C-alpha cells in the first residue's frame, strides 16, 4: 500500500499541517488503522478506499478516530490528483462519518465542501479560560469544540495554555480566535485538542466550519481570508454558501513510501 505525508493549507514544504494519506486496496480493521496513525504520529492520518464513484474516508489521530478533519481531506484529494489516480477536472466524493464531503480543484487550490458547524453562546466550563490564560469576549460551543474570541491577535499568538489541565475540558478541541491586524487576513486562530492527543494542531480545516459562520456574521463578508497562527502556520479561505462551509487551501507532498506491515 502507498502512504504519503502531505503538508496541507500551505504552498511551501514544512509549513501548514502535515497529514498522512494511506490509499487502501482492501478493507482493514479499526485497530490496524489506529496503529498506522500512531506510527505516523501526525495530528491525523486519512485512510481512503475506492467505493463506487467515490471514496470511503476515515481519519485517525495517534490515539482516536475523529468525525471530521479538513487538512487530511485536503491532503487526500491532493494525492488523488497529483498521482493521477483521478483526473484533475473530476469532483471527488468522500463518504465519511460527517456525511458526503466533496473536493474540487481550481488553479492549484483545492476547495472542500464541508458541513456548517456554528457555535452557540454558552458559559465557559471549569478549567477552560483558566487553562488558556485569557479573558474572553465570547465563548460558544458546537458539537465538537469550544470557540473563544479574545481581544487581539497578540493575545492569540502569545498564549501558552496548560494543556494538561485543558485536556480535562469535555470536548474535541478549543478554538481561540481574534480579528487580524494583518490586512491580508480577516481573522487568526489557534486550535488545541489535548483530549484527542494533540496539544496544538497546526492548521485545522474543520475548525473553520465554526469560524466561518462566526466571522461572516460579525464582518458581513462573503469570502474570508484566514490565518492559523501556530508555529508552522497556514492559510486558507472560507465562504458560506447553501448552508455549507467551503474551505479552500493548497498542499505540498513531502514524503511517499510503501506500507509493509
């Protein structure tokens, strides 16, 4: 079986969010996929298997399976087109735990059609703000994550959360965001998911299913430019249409090999 490592939501190697991509020739059990994801030791590894006119797609962190992942979906679509497994003008369809997702390609950018996951305002749970070490303008929650808006980009970039304590918050992850002071971007964010085995995720596509509608409501823009301000950094665009989140980014393959186990 072929296995790849792809840097997603970047146009340069060694930036963005690295994802594993494994092309399955036959079904494999959950334990095997979890072992491979642990071996890859990346925030997510995508497993794709041809099914009808599309692909069955699952995502695993080093410790758990997740229901939605943007950067590994982007990485998988990138490999299918780059390796000419699928023709470049074909829309890709993925059957996932979050329903049917699609990907299209346009001039080196890949756009993902993802669900809308808006946050509802809520009181912050115990340990959330204390673990982040910030004051919040807004706290909300969707089915996956908490969303926390803070006062400035400097606050977002300067955070040093207590991830051990943050992992006690019952959720997949925590999104922290603010307006951007850089005119190239509308907003910045960071994403922490210690409960899923990832202290900080470099660039989180699925978090923008929440960030997109939040900042569209606040800024009134149809298309948003986003920067995830992790150490590696990454960029993407977000637009909301027909009650879906359309997330676009680029990707670079940095490694390919054969899985022998």
